[in-house]
C-alpha cells in the first residue's frame, strides 16, 4: 500500500489551520509534547486518510527553535500520529535558510541537517514526505541524506507559483527530472495554489515524471476577510478538481493549507482505486536548477573548459583564477552552447578539491547544465554531490572496474553517464566491436539501477592522420548505437590532429557524424563554422522547423562574418582616442585603442599620460557632482581593459602596483559595494584578490598570508556584521599582518572604523583608490 | 513596464545612483531603461501580510509605541522581488559592473514602487512602512515578523545576522490610521547617512 503507483493513496490535510482552530499557538512541533492529546485529536480526525503526516515539518536542527531535545520531539510527533491507527510518514520541510551561492547555507550544512532528521526518525515512521520545498538544491540535500539512510518510501513535493515555476525558478520538468533521479518514490506539488490552479503544473509533471505523481493543494486561493486570510473553496469543489487530477493519472492525493478533515473524507473515496496508466517518453535529460537540456536533436557541448592544450586555462586552474574560467564559460554560452564540459585534470592539481570549486563558480554565472569530465572518480563524486541539478558524468568505458567505481556515484546523485566505447584493449577497430562495448555499458548500468535513458555513448573519434580507415568506423558505430535507443556523443575536433586546414576537416566530419545520428558534438561553440554546420544540419534535416532558428541567426549574414557568426556583438558609439574612450567608459574599444597608443608611446607613458589622466579627470568630475556612479564604473571598466593590454608590454614586476585582498565579512552577503571597489582599484593598476562574500576571518588571514598584499579591504552593510569585521581586523593584527586595513560599507564611518581598529576608512571606491595611491607613493619615496 | 511607470521610478533610481538632483545624461537614461527591462523579467514580486487589531507583543515597546499611537490597527508585511534579481545583479557583476550597479539601484526603487502599489490595494489611511532596524528599532525584531508571517513560503529567509534574502526584500510595520511621520532623529544611519550629509532625507529625496 505504501509503495505508490498501483492504487491511489490518500494523505491527510491541513495541520496549521486545525491548530489555529483549537486555539493552539507557539512552536508547532513543541505542541507534540505540551499538547499531545490535542495533536492526537487532530490526527484522529484525519483517519479517513491512508497515511498520516507527523507534526514534524520544522523539525530539523537549522529550523527548529523550540525548547525540547529534537529527538524527543520526533518521538512524540510519531507517537501522536500513530493515534489515528494508520501508517505514519515523517514530515520534512525546508530549513528556512537560503542555499549558496545566493544565500549562506552550504550543501554540506543542509545535508547534515537532513542526516539528523534521518537519525531522529529512525524506526519511528513508515516513510517520509518532503514537502513545500521551493529550492531543488535544498531538496537534493534532503533526498541524498535520507536516501542513504533508509529504504522506506520517500515522497517529495515542491511548490510552484502562478507562473509555473518554483520561487528559485525551476520548471515542473526540471523538478521532475531532479527529484525522480535522486530516488524519490513519488514526486509532485503541494501548497502553492488551489487545486484548479495547479492543474497545468500537474499536467506537466504527469507528462514527464517516471515515478508516481502526488498532489496536495491548498483549499483554493486565500481571500482576505476582516483582516484575516481565509480559504473559502468548498469541499465539493475541491473534490471535483481532485477527481480531474485522478483521471489525469495522479497517484497520491491529499490537502494542504486550509483543507480540513471534511475535505479528506470527501476525497478518500478514491483510496484504493487503480491509478490511471500514463505513457511517458523516457528521454535523456540533464539540468541545472533553471535550465533543462533534453538530448533530442543536436545539443552542443562546449569543450573550452578543458585544460588539454590550453596554456591560459591551465594557469587559471593552477592559480584558481576564476575570472578567466568564468569568462570562458560565458563566451561559450553566448556562442550557443547547450551544456558545458568541465575538466580540471592536471598533474599538479588536487582535482578532488578543485573540481567542486570550479563547478560552483560556473553554476554561479550560468544556467547551462554541465558535463563533469574526469577520470578521477573521487573528483567526479565531489563535483556530482555539490552540483545543483542533474549533471552528465564524462565518463566510463567498458572496463568493469571503471564502471564499478562510477555507476554508484551516478546512481546516488541521479546523473546521466557518458560511456566511451572502448575498454582495456583500447579503441576497437570495428564499429561492431564498439557496439558490443556500448551494449556492455548499458547492461552494467542497469545492474546498478541506472536505466538506459541515463546512458549516452561516445563512439570515439580517432585521428585521421594516424588511422584514416577508422574514421568511417566511428560514424558507422553511431548508427549501430543509435539502434540501442541511447543518445550519442563525439569529441569532433580530435579527427584532424596533425593535418593542415583542421577546421575544414572538423566541420566536414561533423556533418558526416550528424547525418549518422550524432546527438552531442563536444566542440568549440565559438567556432562559427562548426556551430554554423550544426545549424545548417538542423535546417536540412527538418529539426529546425520552417528554418526559423537558422534565419534568425543568419539573417544579417555577410561572408566576412564566418569566424564569429554566432557571437554577440554590441554596437557602441566610437571614441577617437584612448583618453576619450576611458572618459566615456567604452570598454569594448579600450583594448584596440591601447594597442594604437602603444605604437607611438612607451607603456608607462600610456599609463600615466593617458589612463591615469583620464581616470583622474573622471574622478574629479565625479567628486564635483558632474559625473555619477554609472560613468565612474564604466570608465573604470574601460581603464581596466586598457590596463590588461598595457600589462602585456610591461616587465613582470611592473605589471601591477601590488595586491589588494578584498572581502565582504562573515555573516554578510551584500557585495555590490565591494564589487564596485574591485573594478575601480583595478583600473588604477592594482591586482585584486577577491575572496567574495560571507568570508570568515580565518580565510581573510590565510589569504593575507598567502598573497602578502599591500592592503586589505573589508566591507559590511549591516550593523550586525560590524562585530565580524572587528574580529577579522583583530585576527589580522594578531597574525602580524603588515598590510593596511581598509574598511567601508553603508554602516561604517570614520568613528566606527577607528573603534574597530581599521587603518583607513574610505567613503567610496574612488576615495579608496586615491588613498591607496597616496600610501603607495609615500611608501616608495 | 511602460514609459510612464518607468518615469515614476526614475527620481528614486537617480537618487540611489547618487545624482543628488543633477540631470543624468541621455546614455544613463537609456541604460536605466534597458536595466529595468531585464529586471522586470528577473523579478517575481511576492508579499505576505497580516492585519491585527491589537498589535502583536513585540510592537509593545519604543519606538513602535510612538509610531502606532492613535492607530486603529497594524499591518505586518514582508515583500520581495525574489531571488532571480539577486542572481541577475550577481551575474552582471562578472560581465558588466556598470549594469550590475545600475540594476541594483533600479531593483531597490522597483521594490518600493511595487510595495507602495500593494499597500494602496490593502486600504486607505495607512502610515509609511516602518522597517525594523530603522528609526531606533532593533533589526533583531525581524525574527518576530518571521514567526508571525513565515515568509519562507514566499522564498524570503532571515540570516543569523538578521538580514533578509533575497536581498531585495522588505519587512514593514504599517499603522492603520494614526499620525506617524518619518524622521531622521532616531535613525541608526544618521551618523553615516549620505542623504543627510547632502542635506536630503531618504524618504523624501528632493526636499531639504
């Protein structure tokens, strides 16, 4: 009965409204102990339901603010729920904290909270209902923690608003893919809206969910009456909407805010009826929290975040220079990539520690789903764990040991896996042998509980210069593998190594492979000829209906554009000189105009005579109230771009005036002011080590020890975080920090800055840049 | 957002951008228009409120007592633009800091504009929004508002240092009737307030 899918299961209804009706207030979970009989009474009133939900919604160590021991409350909650004589599900709600990167709660902290939930409820209940989640990342932490602790049924519901998205922007399709892959036994929607308003969301969930769908709506939309929020939908109308949803194929029903025992009694007539069978197409799907990538047609996997053969990326990974990595991610996104491959494999790097950092950073700036690319299974696990959504794992091959290491990771974190059609013996020479390995990979995945639609196969590109006759085998294998019903991938540009005119070979091979069934070329999306070939194939093969996408991209095409047909270009008014360019804040022309200046001037002359002069003039106009913040920042950005060009012409030791470590202090996540400071002081020639927001005093001290900066800049917006700033300063001083400590932010003034031991207070970014220069010149003379 | 609505917002946006009454360039106006367009797409305005005839316990102290004097009731509310706006401002900070800063200021003005509109829909004769943390009140009082409203339902969370996330969120206490007026007298920002330094007031940017 508790395993959903065959027969309809009925849950109970609203609890908060029943508490209110009995005049009970305070921490709801504490009432399990202080008012056990009242709580039992409510549970008994829901005895028409098949499953009773324990009064434990806020019972996790982050959210619970009551006065008892959390395990004691859990015991009482389950004991009370058993009074109805029905199976009891432990109610698990969100922590009430915002997850990283927008908030402060890390995946591991959320995981530990839900691990505690698993511990305190062990042996007390018959299953779990995770409900009212609006952030799938938090729900992932809960599902991972509970799934590894119990084999009991786990149902999970998410809330959606009128726009059909969760509060963090996920669609029903994204929710279904994430929650089902992470091992929930039923998934669906609760709370949010009334039953009628939820029908569109339910329809979308039913169309894609591989597991039974659960619905627990509110009693219609709330209305305000004499200053109180009331629900007015009748039990009859509620029943009618639920009936529609049952007919659509919903398997588990119940009620949320405002529903009463009367409502549940009414819908309990569906209990035990057969669930209507649904047809769903089992697709290969990966997603981030806000973007889904269904592997139909052709999907471009951007290959640029792989250090093989890329010196600049290698250096960026070694130095953890995330700005460079972010730049590569965004340029591939702009060029039309559907997902991005992330590879951090370098001998001198601890991949297990770096890969999750890179994945976090990339997910912070783009919604594109990611392919986690590593031969190190520990790095794969670390990255798959903290990934927000369902990633692709790249890769396994036909070797049993490799699959045994990677498939459990894919199972636990719900990933799609790319299998390479090779094994210990290397890449087989014939398509048939690669096909056999593909079958072996699919079979083994199924042994680990990973269905076929979560496997993709790479039939492997060999270099035409070395093994010319094998190129055809690769594309022939695509066709064979496609017959297995799985999607395919190829690292296309490997075909042309060692040959002239590689781009011609690459795009010709790409066209051959697409025609034979390639779904996911792994390639450089910024290569306009390659991307153009994909778009042309989509048109010619009928994927791009009415050629809409192709025409949209190429409508203004002229032959000279081939190199960057898909790139995004912004029109900007032109500046005649570098000085004007910086004054007007035209970032895009700064590099080119700097090169022009450098033809006739010494690099330092460009810096002092042009850049600093322009910045000083902008600064003076800003201070005089003639120019304002937007222009100040634009000018700083233009000067920074110019500086980057000049630096290439300067000796290593003169590239920068020195380093400045910047951080928004622990407890504070407001970092816009710090970000403005960063751009402005960089434009004055300082190298910034940006530690980000909510940075612990220990991390600031460590960065200062590692980088030996000229200055440290700390920012805080809230009065409540000034003590944290004070602690950071005192720890810096204790550690013997020689750098000047600057503070700034809305709540600071000179007086407070002095009181907490800062060396300098500056009111804004420009003042800080000037003060830094003053100290710098003073130090030199 | 249509042009006339955007025009209603402009004075407050200029104010947040530090224009201090000066006239912005046409380029800046274009930039604001384009940032507002992106902002509207990213924003998911949401609110929660409760109306009380007898004020909840935590309001039974200064400075709320003064604020609520002669009122017939009190509204406790939380409003937010949603986490999509934080994400937009944060992402822009990597690619275009100017847009990031301008969008941030637009968002502050937009939240106030939408909140004013929502309050007009509740009723008449309402005071301004009194926000815990301002006017001599403690920001810690936010936790009472969170206990009352549970704004997690609309995606608003309270950190251990008592700031709300999404960062473009506001909590307000509004008197129904009464005579409360804004004043800089007890504001904790008074010492470092940029408006005051220039002789302006945050709640009335144009007036000295």
